[in-house]
C-alpha cells in the first residue's frame, strides 16, 4: 500500500514538473518573438552637467615597468611619517 502512495505521489510531481517545463518553454518562445525597442541607459558618471553624454576618455593609463612601480612605492614609503621609527617608536639618529 505504501509503495502505491509513493508511485502516485511521484507521478503527480513528475506531471507537475513537466507541465511547468512546457509552460516555461512556451513563455520563453513567446517572449523571444517580441520586438523590443532598444533604450540606451547611460551611467550618470558618463553625463556632463547638462545631461549630455561625454565623448572624451575619462581615464588615461600608461603601463609601468616593475622597477618604476617599485621606485614609486619606495618613494611613498620614505615620505611616510613612520619611515625613521624603529620598533619602540624612537627616531633613528
């Protein structure tokens, strides 16, 4: 008797799953046939103060070699206030 209940329950679940699959496929097919008008939505940072789209580049990057980057980082480190401090917080002479 218990096996019959399982078979009926899983048959009903399988039929519901198949009906949902067919409904989803039909909905997808209908939506793919629609013609959408392309609306251009721009990010607010790409607009000037008047609301017009900016056509100029916003960021220009140049490539650095590893040595240049290391030299710049060393210069920043040497300019930091804690550059001359040792472990106890005293300055070196």
